[in-house]
């Protein structure tokens, strides 16, 4: 098990930056060309509109509820001593394919420009009937990019709105050979005597310090990365079964330790912003392209209290404070990132299998990434689901379908200058 004392911030930009620096992948022409039918430039959404009144921001507040310690201890006592991230990585028995081994269809999911400098593809058999969701990394967990001695990527997958969700714990120590193991997301029930699956899509996920925040239909679920439990029975069931504990065929279980919920709007997409003080969680809600309502963007501060590591800052009544909030006219936002007062918004294409658009927006205006000399702005990945900025390397990580990829955030900025 790892301990928080070993995750104090260190100087940025040391050996990890050099270790992770890579050359551009030689991807097929299918991933670098864009059809003439995609060449229409989207309308300029203009500047962000601040939400300044309490009536606008109060509905975005979340109420914190933490599981009773007795319930968590009861579950741990029944299942066995919890373990940490290293134990899961040590059990990794599956391997991601590198970009050169991805199929042409998988490469087509990558951004046209800027091109990915790292790309990996999932085994179709291992992910069949599962939908890719959010990505976060040990670069979120600690700004030196390490969790203990490990470089880690987490990739969430779900089977639908009312079906189980799981997370791949990926050992990224060797970026030429990523290995992983599956962990089922669960929720304690009956006072910690059992657990159920987190039956929800996972569109947002942030690993900060020792906590993992995950979006779900009811709000945000909180997981403790030092409370991973072993499943003891290989079964499609979930929870207590004859002979032990099952996890829908997975070897590991991560039970929730709390929730954040709001009666109004809930976060659909989230990411970490380390450019603020304190560090903050940024969020956006999902609005259909056919809806007249604008997408909302907002942020919550993380707590600085030593006994609340990884949790959001709350008032005495348990409510989060909305630090700032905006509305954007970028429709169909499917990924969000904020850094240095700029917001990066991933927008899916209106065409099936078409490339999306990556917008940079702030209080003064908006700029979209361009496809080189082409005037088209439809240059981003086909399914922009999630953004995670690995500060120690300057890389933006994301996922599009069965393709996991990374590229320098500076190249994103250059493409939209």
C-alpha cells in the first residue's frame, strides 16, 4: 500500500519529462487525411459568458456524503486487508498494442492535427460490449507524475447506463509496453456487508492525491486508491457469493467511500487544473446539439486540509463552493480541460465516424484547432470523451473509442493560434 507521505510535490520537469518525450508516430494516411465533406468551418462560439449570480451558481453546488468508517471497515474485514495501486499493477496480465500495430480503423480515431506522439489500442475481445470513457493518470495524482515509484494511466469503461463500470489500471513504466489489469467500481451496501456494481456510464474521472473522483448518473463517486480489494471468486455476479466475493469476472474491486450530489445540474465531464491555487476540479455538463441551452463550465476547489486529502473543499454544511462558472456556446462538448484561464473543449462531429473539433475558449474569444493549411477545424479525435493533462511531461492524454493517445499540449495551442 502506498502512503500519502511519499507523494509530496517535487520539482517539476525532471527525469520523467525526458523519459516520456517521444517522437511522432508513423500513422497511416487514413489518420492524417480529412474528407472534403468535413471542410466546413463551425460557427465561432465567441467568448465565455461568466455566471456571476448566486441563482446561477448555487444549483451547481454539490453536497458531500462520506461512507461511515464502520461500514468501510466491516467490508475490509470481510474481504481481507485492502491493497494499493502497486498490487494491481503487479498482477497486470494484459497488454495494449502500440500505435504501429493499431488497425487503420483504430488509427482513424486519432486526431488529424496535431498528430498523436503516443498511441495504443485495446484488444477488441477484451473490450467487446464495453464503451470507453474517461482517462486520468498519476500525473493528476501528483505533479511529479509518479504514484510511489509507478507511472500509471487509468482508463474507465462501462457497459451502459445501468450496467457495470470498470477501470483499467495501466502500468506505464515502459511506454513501449503498457500492461494492465481490470478493477470493478462498486458501491458498499447494507452497512458494508456487501457491495453492488456502479451501474453507470463513466464520462469523467480524476485521480487526485489518494482519491479517485468518478462521474455517474447520480453525481460524483469518491474512491480511495488505498482501498482496493481482491475478488476471490471468478463469477459474472457482483458482491458476496457462495465461497467469497465476485466482481463481474474481474480480479479486483474498488468500493466507493463517498459521493457528491446536486439536485440540479450534475458534472458529466471533469478534469484537474493545477494552474489554480488551490488545485481545482473543472466540470462541464452534457447538452445535446439540438438543445437550446448553453453548456455550463465551472470549477470546485480541492481541500487543503491534511485529513481531507483528495476531497473537495466544503463548508460546514457539507456543500462545495463554485469557484467560478461560465456558459459556452460550443455545443456537444464531450471533454473539458482548463489551464491558465483558458478552457479546452472537445466537440464531437455531427457526422458518424467524422473528426471532432477542439476549441480553446476564454473570456475574450474562441479559437479552434486547424488542419494545417486546410481551413477545416474538424481535426480532433472522432470521439472526444476525456482530457487529462500530465503536467510533468506537458502531454495531453485522451481516448477515442479503443484508441488511447497522447500529444504535447503545446502542439494543441499551436494548432489553434
